[in-house]
């Protein structure tokens, strides 16, 4: 691999991979689970601390193993091939490809704001509950287009990533600025009037929309469950920063630049996320956030800020955001499957580079499977299950920092985790609380993800049996 990515490129990859569609959508569900501006802000702050703590901890591993594959490489080096394969399997099966499909579908759905015919037209095919729509076709076209562009060399992918990430950062800053300057009737006081009292209301479903019914006060166990459920959205919106570790083999001076990009990128994104949610709380009342049309509080807030043209402004912003996000995910994910193939844990053809020095076959495998998930319409259900699994693998990797300090203290560490052991322990504490609460109060978010990963065990045994 040629080292063609500078620190700026790496930071743009971190930020571009993180900022997709989640920040424009998930706050509705979070508000329905907690019902208070205080709690909405608190969950985003907790998620921000958690995310930056993980990035700081990962930095030590990235400096020790500065090669392609990132998290897969770290897990394999520390805990062995089987654990690494379980992670890689989950990444290919749904974590990376399912996220690509979901973000591509968000691109299609927001494009439909500008081209209503996409929503209004009849399904291309329908059989019972299964149907293929023009929005799905557009999503697949975007996936395959970005896959094709990335097969032509890392410079093409880098250029797209930098342009689209810079564009969406500037657009978000604009929304944040105007969200405070142009609001005539601020809802801030009413949203914060509930203090630390928490409420839940999941409304009545009417068509594709939820309408408020009656907010119910919650505390104790119900509040803990609400916090865990709310964090599913904020955590999902804050993942994928580790994608930069997947391309460590193509980053200049990776021992320093990978950790710098992760810490700078995650910190900047979490500040942006918090500010965007402050705009929601300023522009919309509690019901306006929780029951925004089609769970899109960003569109509702934009309409309040800019009037009727707000829908168009937000649609364009989300299209830019999701397009750049997909590109980052496509660029980075293929490097993991290539590394797995070199370790004998994936299709052999995935390890080959084309004449542009990129893993073309690995890119197409990823793109085709992501397209299948988009076509199936099941990616949304799968993604509900994987926030738990993603955090679980984050915890395993962060624990690896502590494990190696005891097991192999003699290994060279060009970068050491800041405030060790407080930083990794802080992440492990928050992550453990999140996972335990989900298992106790929202099991539908946990056991399906476990099953998805456990399916990989017989595959791993078959591969190793065949080799031996």
C-alpha cells in the first residue's frame, strides 16, 4: 500500500464516516424515551465522552500496529484469530455493509423531498410485505457508483471525502448559527422546564407518522431502560470513527497521525452533534422533536428556521452528508476484508490490489452485499441490533489496551493512552452499563446481534478444519 493520506485526509475520513444520517433523525426517538431537554443533552454528552475516550484508547493500539485492518488487526493480535474473525464477520455481514445500505437509503429518502416522484411512484415489484421501490434503486446506484470511483485509486476516494466532509461541516455550522439567530419564538425554556424529570410517550401511529398521546413520568428502572434505549440512537450516530484505522497502511506517519485524526475528528463531531441538538431544543417544542414528521426533527427545525424553503435546504444537506459518509465507509471497509484474506479468513481474491493499488475485488464484494441489504429492506432491523454488538467489540478492543500493558509491557508504544488507566476504564464502565441495561430492559436490541455473530463460529471452524 502506498501512503497517500495525510493527517487532514485522515481527520476528514473520521468526521465524514461519523456524520451520516443519524444526527438528522435519532433525536426524535431519544426524546420519546426521555421527554426532557436536560436528558436529551445528557445522553449526547455521555455518548461524546464515551466516544472520545475510546478514540484516545485506540490510539495506543494504532501506534503499536500501524498497518491496514485496524480494529480487526488489533483484536486478532491481542485475542487471537477466532475473535478477530468474529469481528470481521460481523463487519462484513452487517456492521459496515448494513450501515452503507442504511445511509444510502437515507440519501434516497431525502432526495425524494426534491423529486417527489420517487415517493409517489408505484413499487417496481411487490409480493406481500416485500417490495422494491425507486428509492431503493437510487440507493443501490449510489453504493455502486462510489464503489466504482474508489476502485480507480485512493486519490479519487480521498478527493470526494475531503470535498463532501468539508461541505457538510460548513452546512452544519450554518444550520447551528441560523438556528439561534433566526428563531423568533424560542422553545428553549419550555423544553428545559421539565428539569431532570423524565417522561415517555410513543404516540399513536397514523400512516407513517406518530402522534403524541400522553406523556408519562418515569423514574428508577424505567428511566434506566429509557436511557439505554435513547443511547442506541446516539451511539449509532457516533460510530464508524474507527474506519480510519482500517486504512492505516495508506496513512503517512500512522504511528502519530491515526491517533491524532481519531481524537480531533471524534471531538469535533461530538461538539457539532451537541450544538445541532441545542438547535432542535431552540426551534421545536417537546412534541415537535419527539413526533416530527417521519422522525425527521432536522427537517422540522429547518422549516421553522428558514420557512418553506427549509425542507429543500435540509434535504440538500442530508444528501451531501450521506453521500460523503457512504464514500468513507466504502473506502475504509474494503481494507479490512483484504487484511482478513491475507490471514486466510476471507475469500483469497479479496487480497489482490488492482493497477491503482486498491483492493478492487474486496470493494466490489462489499458493494454488492450492501446493495443486497438495501434491496432486501431488512437492513433497518439489523441495524437496530448492532449498536450493542458494536459497543461490545469497542469494549473488547479498549480492554486490549489494559491487557497488553500487563501481558506485554516490553512492546514499543510510540503513543500511550492519555490519562491511562482512567480513560479506558471510563469507556469500559459506560459501555458495560449501556450493554447491561439493554440486556435487562431492551433485550430485542441485544440477542439478535449475538446470534448474528455466533453464526460465524461454525464458519470459522470449517475454514480452520479445511486448512488443517
